[in-house]
């Protein structure tokens, strides 16, 4: 931004032409070269005096250059004509230019002045190698360039010839040691305040410098030190206990703990090394010293994973492949022998997956994947545990399923066990006692359980039942309990209560009893819930009531009633009962629940019988009169794209209608983007793709949807239909209760349902047709990103919020440099593939570091506006008075809002108008109600 200022001269006058000159100049002529600005309409005369002929009149405010001075008369040239003007009506002309923050160092002893010239005495003098930052350049009337700087809290100026430009540079965190007593300065130069003295030998770290001044922190104070007082800290060698490492990829071994010298060896992944020394090199990398082929070498710690030497009980292993016996734990070592298939070896020590074994008197390491464990039945005493049979279950005399079955018991019979056995094939068994006999049951046939106690509660027998000796109907029946008998109960295991009845202790089936306490039932508005685990549907609102069925996890249910003891009445698979509220949570879902006979669940790869006329009529009936829509009359585009890529044309049309508001949305009108493709909630308009035409957009989406969401081989595929999603009340998706395109495509759980409703209104659903329709399973290649970009107006100012990597050209993979938080730059352009063009200090770069879904972590834009209405008037003043309209802006036009010197936006006193700079360089005012700030 350029501004001007008049520093010397008299005040301006309002007379149209100057005719007050009364005498000729008589002083000696002096050669000069100075710029001036006229303060009034000024006569250019043939000579240095008012009596000379007037050649022409120079308008007020024009900048001219004087080459000679004669008294108070100046020789100038204007519009190709040279003559003399009276100096009374001239002011010296200075040019002030705002620039991105730049850094300068004095190249000699230098004076600082209060103005960008030497007319006033210098305020300070500083020695060479003192640094200043500047955001303003001044060219004074005699052509000298000065920089505005801040020193000792004052705004001053330094001549550009007295300084040398430098840069602020960031680099990897590096340690430096003081070699002499060093000052820590407030800024980058010894003319600034000394914050502290850093003693000899002190180690500090730095990752940023300006010239030879490095930014460090010492004793909690941050400032700059002169690097000549320091030396870089080099490698640090650390002795460690013997440690074991395995390469996690193909790895190079080097003669030194860095990559300065060529590698000596390369070994593949899963080769092991022993190390007793760790090295941290000068750039902070950690390396490990190892021995290989009798050489001392180094490898990068990032290329290995730490392991351990593990000992265990002697175990036998049988070779299932011909296996190498290696000198150490890795196949890059010498092969000592080959172990034939079927050979059994023993091991009690391993490092990672390499086991130490002896074969034919030779000891080395084998890779365990070439072996299988030789099993024996192992018995282990355990604390008392309880198990219930899942279904009809076989009991055996020994833990061996090849032996005869001793007896069989029904499901839900419980047993106590104090021994666990592992059979020859690694299966787990439990020893139990049944009818006085020790038997074994497979662990896979039972479920672990335990006793629980609760507050003593009265339960009533729902029918005549029995008291059993143990917790299962395979145990002895002790006594019959009549219906309606009330028994106090406080202990339970599985589905069995521990009770005492008529002085006899035993167990009753929980399903035969219900609480005798009063429970109230409240009708609730139909509310959707999802099961958080497999859940029992019971006949009544009690965990002991009869089990009707088991409802799977992630099943969406509709609850109609709730009990005072937190049970909910639901229906599932034709059965109605109660579920515990502990294992369900309220959700919002697009699942229609009742039926799937609708467009929401048709295969979107089938052809639709819809016509272009039906699509066009529906759009026309829903676009208000006078409202612009880019969908008007475009029905055939969806028919053609659907046929071309094998996608249902009715769906394509409904999808476009839903996302674009019948083609009237700002994104669709500004970018021919009917589907909001590429958009993010944080910045929907700028993020979205820009298409050359509506046809290009429809064909791109048809091809993209077919190759991703409707492609069973793609990670986005969750079913070739619209579907729905289910979310909890914190808006977190429940994956097991979500399906179809809605799973990934949209955050709205009802997105699929809403598009299906548009389809229904265009052409009513025909179940018979879609039952017979065959899907087109041809998968096209993914479409390339369409050519398109958002080009921003001049002087769009941005500030980096984080690191941004810079490249010479769009699509480059070699980074030129990075800028850090606080760096200012100009934003020029954003492309469809999310590359941004920007300018820093007049140099143009490209970056793909700006992620628009979280753009505020990377940048903040000060003054980019976008017009939100069509035909927005640009006015010469911040008011709606007549005859002040100087231009018109269209919907979605980008505008550059003028900023104040403090970076805020320029507005009128009412804060209802923005001052903007137009493409032709002129300025105007627009209503802020119709301009949206982007990327702020």
C-alpha cells in the first residue's frame, strides 16, 4: 500500500489559477533534482518570473520534478513542456510504501533520524551489526530511500545505504555452548537492552536467527545472542546397558553416527543387533553403536525397534519348513546349519521372534515362524471359578475331545472349577464335579460368571418351580416351591438365585421369579435408542423374568414405555418385551425402522425410468419466480451422465437438488458446483471445487460416486444405496448402526432419507420395477481433479498461524523453504486441488500446507471479502444518497477491503460500510451487510 505526505511548504490555496507573481527572479541558478507536489492550479512560465509568458497551467496535486532553482522559481517539465513555476505553491513530495516485515543490519556506525531525511538532528547513533525490523519504506523528495524502524520506544528512520538486508531464518533445534561471557540482548543487536549475561560453558538451544544473531532462552528470559560468542555442540556419546534392537525396515549401517559417509552394509528388516552405546549427533538424531562382520558401525535409532532378551520354561518346537540356524538373531548373519522339516528342538531363550536353540551340537538362532510348538497337556491349579454351559454340552473324563463323551448337560447349568488344563492342540478345559465325578468341559462351551450380592429384595414365584441343590437344572431337585410364594433374595449367579426355603438352602431359576415391589410404567413419545452390547429382551421389567430373545449390539430400537426401575418397552423381530436402560443409549437416526421399500434403499447402480421433462418440471415448480437457478432445463444432463457411468439418473438429480437448493445456492451459482463438492463447514465457498460448466460438474460427480461410494473395492463403500447414519446425542456416529452412502458422505443422519424424498416427488417409487432392475457393476477410473481456481484481488493480506512449506511451482515435491507463525504474506489464488499461490516480499510461491477443514491453524486472512448478493452498488461515499454509485459488484465477487495501519478493516463511523479497493485501483464503499469475510 502506497501513501504520500507533504513535508515542507505552505498550506494550499483554493484559487483556480495563480496570477500573483509580480517579479522576475534575480538569484543565481542552482542545479537540483527534487520532487514537488502542486498545492494549487499553477502557471508554468517561459522564464523565472511572473512577467514571463504562461505556457500552460499545471493542475493542483500533480507531482513534478525540479531540475534547477532560481530564487523562489523552479524549473520543471510537465506534459512535455519545460518552464518555470513559483515555489510558493510547491511542497516537497515523499512516497511511503508499506512492505512485509523486513530485517536490516547496520553496515557501519549509523545515525537514526526523526524524519526520513537529514533536515533534523540525529536522535541516536548505533555501531555496525545492529539489527532493525521495518514494515515501511520511504523515498524522500531527493530520491533517497529510508526505512522506518523502532528504537528505544521511538519511531525513527535509517538511510538504506547504511544498512544491509537480512532475513529471519528457522532451522532444526540446535545446541550451542558459550565460549566467552555473552550478552543476552532484547533484540538482534548490542545497541538493544542487555537482559542477562550468559556465563562461559553455558549450553543454550536455538531454532531461529536473524543474520548472526540467534534467538535463545536463558534462565526464563528470551532474547538474542551474537553467535561468534558460541560454538555448536557436537555428538554426545552415552554408555548404556546391553540392549537389543531389530531392524524395522531395510536398514543401512554407517561408519559414523551420521550419513556424512557412505553406508558400509545394508540389511533387511528383522535383523538384530546388540548395542552398549547411544550417540546423539549434532543435529539431534539418536544412533546406536553395533558390531557387524567384526566391524564397529552405527545405525539410526529410527530404523530399529527395541527388543529384549526373554527367558522362559524349556519348550519344544518342531520345524514345519527347512529352517536356517544362524550365528546371531537375524538372517543377515552366517548360516551355521539347516534344520530339516519335522526336527524337534528345544528353547528357553529368545530375542523378538528369534529363538536360541542347539542342533547337532551347534548353537544359534532360528526364526520361530518356521516352527510350531510341540504341546503336552498342562494342568494348572486356579482359584475357584464358576462357569455356565452355553447350550447342550458334552462332559469328558479327560481334557481330550478324541475320547468318548461321559455325559451331556443342558445349557445354563453351572459348575465350580479349581483346575485349568491345556490340551495337545492348545485348547483350554476346566475340571468340574458332576454327580460326584471329576469331569472336564471345553472352555469354548461355557461362559465365566460370578456371585453377586444386592440389597435383600422380595421376589414372588411366577409359577410352580423347584429348589435345586446347585445352580443348574442338572443338579438334584430338593423341594417344590408353589406359585406366588414370596422369598427374600440377596445373592445371584448367572440366571440363578441363592435362596433358603422352608429351612432348605439351594438355588432357583431367576426366570421363575419376579420382584414383588410396585413398579410404575410411563408412556413416552416414541424415542430411538441403540443397544450398546448384546441385550436380553425379557418378558417383563426384571432381569429375572423370562428371556424372549437376545438383541444384537448396535441395533436401533423404538421405546414406547419406561418403567420406574429403568426398563424400556421395545419390539424386536416380532417380539415385544422389556430391556434394561443400562445397555441402551438415546440416538438420532435416519433409519426408517418400519420398511425399506423406498428409494432410500434401492441399488443406485440401476437405471431409472425418469425422464428429463419430469426432472425439469419438479425444479421449475420449486424455484421461486425471479430467482436464478442453474438447474433450470438441465434434466437431460442427469439422464446422460447416469447412462454414461451406470448411476441412477433420478438419484443424481435429487442429490443435486438437495445440495444446491434447486440450483440457487451461492456455491452452485458461483462455481457451477451443484453438490458442494470439496466443501468444508469451516469455509464452504472457498473450499468447494470450481467447475467450467454444469455438465462438467454432473459428469464429474457421477463418475466420482461410481468409483468410490458405489465401488465395493473402495474404502468408502458401505452399501450401494443412500442408507442412513445413526448418531448419539453428542453427534458421534455409531458405525454399527450406520450404512450406505450416508455413512461417510454426510454428517446429517437423515441425508439419505431427504434425497429419497426428492426422488419420490419427481417419480413415485415402483417396487416391482426395482425388484427386477439389474445394477451396472462396471467401475470407471476415478476422475481427475477439474481445472479451476479462485483468483483473489490484489493486496489480500494474510498472517501465518503455523509452519507453511513453500514450493517454486504448483505440484512440486521439493520444498524451497518454510515460513513460521507470524509471517505476513499476500494471498493470490486457490486451486481445486488445494494448492495456494502466495507472495512474500515480492516473491511468488506455492503451498499445499493450508488445510481448509482446519485453516485457522495455518493462516488468518485480514481483508478478503465476498459479495453475497447480486448487483451490489459501489458508492463514492458511505451513504445511499443519489448520484454516488461508481460501480456494481455481482454475487460471489471477491473484494479487497482496505485496512488501517493497525491491521483493522476500514469502516465508516456507523460500522455499516466497508471501504474497498477496486480492480482499477480506485476506492469505494459497500454495505457490510452484503460482504462476507472469508478465511478470517
